[in-house]
C-alpha cells in the first residue's frame, strides 16, 4: 500500500460520508489547511520533535478553543 492510499483510507475512516457533523467539519478544515502546503514542514521533524510538536499542538488547540469561547461570551 502506498502513502496516498493510506492517507485516503485514514480520511475515509475519519470523515466517512458527507454531510459532516461539527467535529468532522472542523477536523476537515484543519486538514485542508495542512494539506494545501501550510503544514508541509512537519515532514522535517524527527520522532522526538514530532512528539514535542504533538504535545504543543494540543496546548495550542486548547488555547485557541478557550480564546474563541471567551470571545463569544464578550458579544
């Protein structure tokens, strides 16, 4: 199995058929951001740095989520 097939299978498992629910919709937008070249630098990370990236990415996502929630409450 080549890498493109693996990616397609993973996408099918994650997203399935449209219409997407709110979780799939948000994940798909993040995927498109990375797929269109914005996330291509991730390929240059070694295993240790990739693990650190994943940890930091989780913190970033939680921070962005809270920021948007707080911003929504300000209206």
